[in-house]
């Protein structure tokens, strides 16, 4: 069926009526996508419908007499009637086996990987423009650029003469923009894509700071025998802290609270 779009379902129907040159009552309409306004421009989408002319009922052909005659002939000659029925051989390969074979086919896997990369790249280009607009509104001159693309991950480096205004206090601005970017990618055709924003090597400097934070927390817990609650931080940073103290014989770690205020707790091992 032809596909039509519009800001609303009504607009899409009007587009179908204009294109097909018929009345709305002569169309069979199926709603494929409800319209959505989005949030700050993220997730906005138009209404989408499929439309086709209503099928007219054709007069039934006189098949009953033919069927009756065929039944009478079959009653007279049952064996000959059965012999004329063609037998179509069935495939010995089950659909499940065909699907499994295709999934294991290296060519299929390679094609899917390339398709995922293309989706992430396309959505990433749109994200770059979106970020540029945000920083322009904030009065910060930036040049966001994609530096790495994977099937479900993308890294964007933000060049600017004022990296402090991009990072924000304790990284709050850049981390908030990362969360917003993840939502953006999800709504623009690249779901479950992890976005990392960086500027002036902030992420590498932050990783080093987290290593030192883990060491200080361990020392304090061992000295006091009490658990230490660290400040809320993104999932990536919490994961690094867990890894830094993993297998430590003196302390253990776990996460506490709900996003975006989830934090790491360093506690005595026993």
C-alpha cells in the first residue's frame, strides 16, 4: 500500500485523498505510526498511514455447477479422480534450520554489522548538529566532531576555546549532555548506542582522578572501619571504580540510589 505522512493522522489522510483523487470513504486506511511532538526536538515524528482504494466485491462466478459436476464425475471414477491430483513434494529443510544457517553465515553477520555502523553514523551526524545548536544557545563556540564509531557506541570530541563551560561543575554539564545524547540516538534510529562526549582530554583526566579517588576511599575505609559514600556519578565512572577495587582483600564496593543520583559505596570487606 502507498505510505502517506503528515503532522496529524488527519493531515496524512488528506494527503492520501489528494494523491488518489477519491473520497475518504473510498479508502482503506491503516495507521502505521502515531504522531509525537517530542521533547526539546528529540523524538518528534510525523503521523504515518498506509492507504488504498476500497476493494469492490466482484460477482461470484458460477463455480457451484462445475463443482457439482466434478463431484459426480469423481463418484463415478474414484480412482481416476484421485490419480489426477498433483502431489507437491515438501522441502526437507525446516524454517528454523534455514534461519539458523543464515544467522551463522559470515556474510549475513558482516552485512548486519555494516548496517548498524551506518545507522550509528547517520544518527551521529544529526547529533553533532544538535549539540552544536545547544552550545550556540548557551553562547559557547564549539566544533563537535565524531572521532570513533562502533556498532553500538560513538565518541564525539568537542573542540572549544572554553572547555570549562562544556564540562561544567564537576562534569555535570557534559555528563547531562551525554544522557541527552543517548536519548537522541535512541529516537533517531540507533537504539542502545552509548555516547561518549569528550573535550580537552577531560575523560582521560577524569579516569586518572577516579583511580586516585579509589585509593583514597580504600585508605579511609581501612583506617576508620566505616563505609564511604562517594558522590553520584555516571554509570561509566561507577563501573571504573568497581573495577579499580575489584578483588581488593580489604574493601568491597556496591552502587546505591537511583539515577541520576546513583553513587558508589566503598565498605569494609568483613
